[in-house]
C-alpha cells in the first residue's frame, strides 16, 4: 500500500501528459483520405519541390536538382552542375528559368539555369549577392517585360531584386527586421514575414514599414495567407491561425500541435497541408477558415522526414528524405 502511495504522484503526472499532449492522441497511420498515388525517387534528400502543370522540379540537397514529367512521373533530367547543397527551388516557365539556392556553395548563392532545353539545363548568369545563407524561403515572379523579380530571406533581412535574362545581376534591395526572419508571403501591397520567436510581421511591401506584429506559441518559420487568415508553420508548436482581417490588430485565433516540427505550409481549396519534419505530413480541412480540422496524416516512419509540401490542382506533393510523394485527397464532399 505504501508503495502504491509513493508512486501515485508520478502516475498522476503521466495521466495528465497523456490527456494534454496532442501527439499521444494522433493516429500514426493514415485515415485513407490522403492517398499516395506515386513515389518519385531521388538520389539526395528532396529538400524542396516546385510543381507546375507539366513538370515536378526537385532540389536534391547534395545531388543537385531533378526534373520529372508530371504526366507519367518519369525523369526528364538530373543536373549536378557545381551545386554543393541544393535547398530551395523556383521555376519561371514562361521564360524557361530555374532558380536554385546552393546552401553551401563557394560562396552560397542563387544559381540560375536556362531550361529552354529541359533535357539538358545550362547554367546562366548567377545571383551572387544572396549572402551566406538563404534562411527559409525563395520566391520568383515574372514581370510584364519578361524579367523576373526574385525575393528571399537572409538573416534579419528581406531581399529582392530584378533578374534580367542574359544580363549581369545588378544587386538587390531590401528591408531589415528586428530579428532573424524565415518564411514570407506576398499579397498585393502587403508582406507577411515569420520572425521565429517574434511571431508574424505584417509589413508594407513598398517601404518595409512594419504595420503590426503578433506573437505565436512556437517559432514561426513559414506562412501562407489565405483570405482573412494567415496560417503559420509554428515549428515545435505545430500550426497557428491568425485573423488578419484588421491588419493593424492581427489576432491569434487557433493553434494545433503537430508531431515533429512544422516547417512548411500550403493551402488550396478547403485544405491545408503541413510538412512537419519528423511528424511527416498533415492534412487539415479549412472549410471553417478560422479552425482547421485534422483530416489525415502520414508519419515519417511511412514516408520519411518531411521538408516541404506543395499543393497543385488538388494534389499534394511532399518532399522527404525518401523522395517526393505524390498524393491525392479522397473525400466525400
């Protein structure tokens, strides 16, 4: 009897942990609503994936990058070049340019490839002023004159410049933030930037002035703005939802703890997907935009450590250490 009383406090603590920790209550195996269509193998770790209507582009860490035909998942080309660690990839197909970040090159830089001949990409003028590290996010968008605006984060800096085909890179502009920043999303004249322990910054895109900021439970590392809400990959605390209907007073309205570290996030239609590192990939229903509802999950024991996720025309592409998983959402809606 004395022995039982001795361990009662410990037993009580264990019960509380089981009740309060979402990770214990989450299913390890999927519910059958997020179905694997194909597994696209990679030589290196699939660190980042970019999907277009016709192709799947994969940054393969120490193995350069690869391009797959989306129609049949067949390899089109695989390029090493002099890339040491391919971490981030963006493609602007109208001008046949592929931008890839070499994390540990000499120096770290944004490498640009001409993919006019997609079977044999050729390196063209690089972007040499990207600093030693692009922290988390790279984004490119075509301009009316067929030049490309390139945006990235570096330390506490948000940087951007205009890339003109067949011309030397003339340098970048940017804004400084109070601390190191990670992911970002651009919506019209607004720039949404994740500042880790500082949460989310809402900024004027034209001058860099911070309009407001809101803290999150974890370390905010990526953001997807969707209507009046900003969905945050909040690292060790899963995902956070911020009401941005009033950009001067953003409000944290919901959080959901995921297993692993939530590090990339994307949304399309009524669904939200999260790459959660050692927790695999999560699928949420966001019919109620303010409160994502857990739908399904593939654990890292099934698909490998998960780095990135991209939604495209109803499909989910998950970049992992095992390759890229192409998934389809099956539902009764």
